[in-house]
C-alpha cells in the first residue's frame, strides 16, 4: 500500500509543477467597467497563493477532469 502511495505522488509531481517560486501573487477579482464595444484581453496562468501561512501553487483542473475523477470514486 505504501509503495502505491509513493507511485501516485511521483506521478502527480511529474504531471503538475508545484513550486510557486517566481509566480505572481494571486489577487482578488476586480470590477471593470467597459464602454460599449470596448474590448478586454484576458489571460490565465499560474499564480502563487497563501494558504494557512504557506505559499503554494494551486493546481486547477477542467470540469471534464473533475467528472473523470468523480467517476473513479
């Protein structure tokens, strides 16, 4: 059982980068007012977030990955 746990951890670390070093800090959402026809370019990317005194790099998954995870339970 312990070996299986280690294998899962190694697989996760290979698939997801978890080091928050050098990432911009997560910020609160902002309310922006746009004029009619005005365009706002958005982008997504990794951020560093503080949780219980520790800086972490949150790992998000798409809704389809969440469904696949719940199907396995």
